[in-house]
C-alpha cells in the first residue's frame, strides 16, 4: 500500500501558568518550532504497527489498558481512546521527532494529538481541534493514568501563543512581539529527564484537589488571595494554594505585559513564577534553579522552569545580542557542578498541528 499521509505537530513551551490547567486556571502556552512528524498508512487487518526512535511495537485496534507498556503505551492509549469515536482499521505509524524527549516541551501531547488526527482521517472522521485534544488527553488520563490537564494538547493544535481558560476551554490567540524588540526566547534543556507518571506530579494534583475541597471550591484557581489564611503555616497545602493564587495573577499580568510590549515586566513575571514553583509548589530541581540563576546573570530579563517540573527545561527571555554570553554562563554553571551539559536553543511561535501530505 502506498497511501501514506503525514502530519506535523509542534512542541510547546508554557510561558506562564504552570500547574494551573488541572486547577481550572488560565494558562499561556505557545506552540514552538520544534516538531514531530506522524506518517500513517491504512492496513487491511486489525494490526497497529508503530516505529519510532525508541523501537518498534505491534498491537491490535482492540488494545486495552495495561496491555502495552513502555514508550508505545501512549500510542496504544490513543488507539484505545479513539475507539470511542467509532471503529477503525489497522494502521502503520512512523513517528519522527525533533522535540527533545523528557524536556518538558510536550513531546507526549504532540505524539498523542498527531496520532489522534491520523487515526481519525484514515477512518474518514473529521475532528475539531478541541476534539483532538480531548481524545489525546483521555489517552494520558485513562490509559496511562497520568492526571494531566488539557493545556498541552490545546497548545499543540493551535497556532502560536494562546490564553487558555481551562474551565470553559476557550482559546484566545496572543501575539508575541519580543522579536521586534531584539529579544529571543531561549530554551535551556537541563537534560535531566523526567516522567510525569513516575514523579510527584500526581501528588501535586491530589494536594490541589484536597485544598479545593477544604475551601469548598470546584477549582482551586477560584480561590481568592485570602484563601491561604484558611491553612496553618505548617500545612503544605498552604503553599500549594499560594502558588495557584499567585500564578493565576501572573498569567493575567503576562497577557497585559505582552500587549503593552513591556518585556521587562514579562521577565519579572517569569522569574517570580519560577520562585513560586520552586518554593511553594516544590516542583523544581537543582539543575533548573541553576539554569534560571545563570540565565539571569547572563542578561536575561527573566527566566523560569517550564512544564511539569522535576527536570526538563527552563525558558529565558533575553536580548538576542546577549545570547552567547548567556549560554556561556549556563554551561559554566553546570560544569561547576559536574552535571551533564545543558542544551540551549531559541524557539519561535509556529503553526499548530496540521496535515502535510
């Protein structure tokens, strides 16, 4: 068979609004120009065969939770979740990615959304971006058991930066113009690989659910500034609430700063967000903290970890003319600790998931 079709899906950075997507808060992610490509062709049986840089895997279209593990479990989860939209035949899938794995740039969401789009089209179905995101999220939530929100999936199916309200799932485009001001957004991949399923991500999710319940709220992001007063200083939930409340405010402030071209203010918001994630939400790590500190010393207007945390990447907004010095600062900081050297690269807003051929 020669009916091969291709889709391109971007990774994403979350500019600000970390750990708000499962708390009903606003988030500000951006699709970036690191992509993966899904190539697919239909089969005349019920077999699903998958090739990627991690190896090969084979299972059937009737795959169930628990039957596939390892790197192929996500694709199996999408096949399983897609079945709710109707029957589909077998498929050959090739996944080629330039998105660093485990770097917090949503390679998993990109994979899940790309496979969802491929399976739908081969089955003759048309899905909206929100429907693609919902199926991809279900694969992670209910097949893999990872309680992610819907931010990452919505980010990779929409163009550029977007303000996402995770309660009503509205998506508002946000034009970022820091390039015109001589600035670049730098990703600092610490090369500390993380797995949300094996980290404390689920613990943070549960803590936020408990805190919302204590406050009598459906969503923790609905809490007002005085919500922290309901918790004792020794209660870890106080810190979790403080992060969610202040991060929600930071997202609103970031949107205003971007609209006004106040890049210094946006940088301040980035750095404040990192401090909150480090101290109140406790999802940073030594390498992320060092990356942020070194980037600031290297001239960045602001820097913060991005993604779920416990490793992965930081982002820094910096004058393009100072990128070489910033890189040297970050690399030297890692060398001082005898850590694996970080990988630095700039990213730009890009188109969301789309069909290539």
